[in-house]
C-alpha cells in the first residue's frame, strides 16, 4: 500500500501535524517506509506463539482498602513552603 501526497495531507490534518508543502514528498517517503516495515512484520510466522497480555504471570497485587482519617488539610499545609487561604501557593504558569 503506497501513500500519495493527498493521503499525507489528510493524515497530517487528522493527527494535527504541521507538514509544509515542501516537506510532503519527504513525509510521504517516511510513511511508505513505515508501512513497508509493518508489512514485513505481517510475514513473521506466529502460529505457535501465544499472545502476551502481560510480562508478569501473576495478576496485579492490590493493597487492602482501609479507611483512614481524612480532612487533614491543616497538617498537610504545614509542610508547604508558602500557603494562602488554606491552599498551596505556586508560581503562575499560565498568562
């Protein structure tokens, strides 16, 4: 399956990629290389290979759900370097 420039434009639009017109050919070649590699993977014989769902044989170990004392905001705020009106004070990150 080969990708043309129009398909590159459509993929770029859907993926919100900014591909400039002068980079379409290069991007097209890269996409075609990726597709060729994926087609190579399809040629691998996996008939006797079971799917791997997890690298661990055991299930996920969960901790016991214990009720703990809540509403400790005063104790938590004691560790804050700066606080105001019962909240952490942090530098402004959005202008």
